[in-house]
């Protein structure tokens, strides 16, 4: 904060002149004359006026102009004047939320609620934080409390629909979202969430209608453009949606996130019409903009993967004597992103004894939060450094969590690709779990990754061709280590073989999972099971080979990637 306060000189009261300037500042703020408002607030702070709202309003102005550190300092100081001041608590909560420190943000919102139990906004913000840390039931409860306080709180209804979708309660989610749209047919958030829900269920026509409604209401809502592009087949550059996206893309002062999403969507459109040079131009720009938002270097992943290989070796694992979880329920589907994990899960989930759970974070969170810490530089320690109960509980808690997902099927698939990092831990604590490894041609796999604007920040290597090639080499080294450590216990599914000989490869896959053959597994694309990943559209199509060898269309642009892959 730029204006320092000398507490020994604090004025116990505010003069009439200061009160008049304070009122003028508030009026200027209301009229969005932010320059005048800030000048007046700063005068009052310089005079040591101890009114918390002065600090919170100036903090708000700082936050609005991205001066986050000063905003944080001002809101923090306001709490020294009035420890329960709502605006300051909300402001600090919002900063923590912005910084993705959702646990700390939740603590601030709880403090607001403790003093103001009818504060609907605090409940909604708390709901958002709970969703981000995976506490979906708590998120739903907080959202419902916001609605109990303010039944017409449309933002809370919109968010409740999103949380219910994440939880998989699609029937109730659809009811909530339709209820929002009956009250406000122009709610783009409800339309977008409903469109995504319909897409996950394979109802692409109705999903398209939802996205198209968004275009007419709020054409700058770029998420809808991006998602629509995935399920739409473009035939020429005069497609109305291409023209609409280009008009949005060319707007001055376009929001960075919007520009990134439009770049990826336009790349998809131009690839469809086989204009690969223009497609790559948009791909390269979208990836460069996204990569520029990270401070990523391959060294961190190199160190982590080398640490995994060192710690989870055959001798160390065999020396650990723990009471393992004997369940055969989980089937882990691992590999690089975009390597066919969704396709393999869709095939398996067609079997009557298998529940497709999608990309679960459960095991990865249990394994990393339980075994990595700041004191170990977030690297694994030798296995004998961990208490037996710590290791045993990872398997036990994981099985408890996935059992709650279904009461009908005997097996549950978990297709989080990055569980490939924890294969050693999986086999240590869940020795009877099946591991299915999806393998795809390195060049096609990396190009497919480069074409995807992921919704999480988990794949930072994905947005730079050199880093992508470097990471793929690390992945290859890691999987070779797992095959040596657990010979015969990891089943490789080769994407190209699956595409060219589906019946033979599907029969082998079903057998590898210890399942009896069911003819329906060949008709996986007709299944009504929900698919929430980026491949929701592709896996509902019959087997196709158009993506095999696609990298060659972009070969002249891929030198940084190809140079790295050639080092393998």
C-alpha cells in the first residue's frame, strides 16, 4: 500500500470537511469517475482518517486496475480498524480466490457468514471455493443456503446447476438450469452449462442450439464458440460461424482468454476445411498466448519424473511390507492426454460390469498430498520414510471413494491420464488394480495435444512445441521404467491398432481386464453413458482413422517438436 499510516497520529473522529470529501468520493465512485474517487480516498488516507470503507473502496479501485498487492494491503489494514468489516473480508477472499488459494478464500467467506448469516453472496463464493477443492456436497449445500436466503438469486441457481453437473447429478442439474432459463431465457451461463450437459449425453443437436442462442445474446462469450467448434463440422470458410468468430477475434482490446479460445476454435474450423496453414497460424498464436501465462520450464518435470523412477524401483517396492487393499474394482487407464484414454474407457464402460467414472482426481490427490510436502521440495522420499498407515490409507480411502460412485457395476474405470506418474504407488497399495496404458504415435499424439485448449492448468508443457516434445520423451522413459518394474502387469493398448483392427483389439482389451466377452462392447459409440472429457464428441462416433497420420499435414511447422522426438 502506498500510503503509510502512523498509528500514533490516528484521528479519533472525522471532520465535517473530511466527511464531505468522503461523500464526494463515494459519489464519484458510483458515477464511475474512478480517478476522482481515488484521489479523494488517498487524501483522506494521508490525513490518517480511520474509516474502514475508505480503505476498502480504494482497495476495490486497485483491484479493478489489477494492482492486486496494494488492494490486498488496503483490505488487510481495514481489518485492523474493524476486524469483522464485511467488505474487507470479501475483498481478501476474492484475492485468495483469484490466486487459487481456495482454502484460505473459504476461511474469509466463513468469517463473513459468522457475523452475517444472511449473506447470500458469501455463501455463493464459499460454494465456488468448495467446488474447486472437490468438496461437491459442501458446495451444493452452500449454494442452497444462498438460495434459501435469496430465492431469486439467479447467479446461485446458475452455479448450482454447474456443480450438479460436476457431481454427475445430471437430472437435477437439468431441472435447475431449465428453471433458470424459464425465469431468464437470456442467461448465457445457464445455456452454456445446459449445452455442455447435453453434449456429455450425446445430444449434440440440442447442445448446438444452446450454443447458437448464446451467439445471438452475447457473441463475445468465447467459451461457447470454442465448445461449439468441437461438435460442428465446417465445410468452407464462409460458414456463418467462422465469420462470426473472425469478427470477434478482430475486435480491438479483446480479452486475452477470449482471444485464446477463439484461436483454438478457428484452428479447428480451418483444419476441417483443410486449410492447414491458416489452422496452424491460429494454433500457434493460441498456444503462445496460453504458454506466456506460465513460468514453465521442463526442468521441474524432469526432476519430478527422475525422482519417481529413483524412489519407486523394484527393490524398494518389494521391501515395503504393508497391509494392502486387495480390491479388484479399479481399472486405471493411463497415458499421455489425447492418447485414446476416453475411447478405451467408453469401450470398457459399455460392458455391463464396468462403470466409467471418467477422470477422477482421487488417487492423484491422495498420493501427492499424502506423500509430498514443502520440506521434501515436493519430491518423494524413500518409501521406508513413510509410516505404513500413511501408505495403507491411500489405497483404503481411494476404494471407499470410488465405491460410493456406483452400486451396480463390479469394476470402475479411472481415466485420469496423469495417474501414469503414480503407477508405482498404485501397484504398491492396490496390487490387484488393473493398469491399462494407452499408446499413440508420438507425433500424432503431440499434435493432438497442441490442438487442445485444456480447461485445467495441469498440462503447462502442452502449449510449446519444444516443451511438448521434451515431456513426451520423459513420459516414454517413465513408462519403460514401469514395464520393467511390473513386467506383464501393465496392458498396452495401441491407438493405431485399435483403429485398424477394432474387434481383435477390443476382445484383447476385455480379456486383459478379466472380463467376459460381451458383443455390445463393439458398439460402444451407441452407448448413452455420459462423457464429460474433451473427446465427448469423438467417442460417440464409429471408429474412424482420419486422425492417424494427421501430423504430416502440419509437418513443415513442427520442427521444434520433431527435433525433440527424434532424440528418443
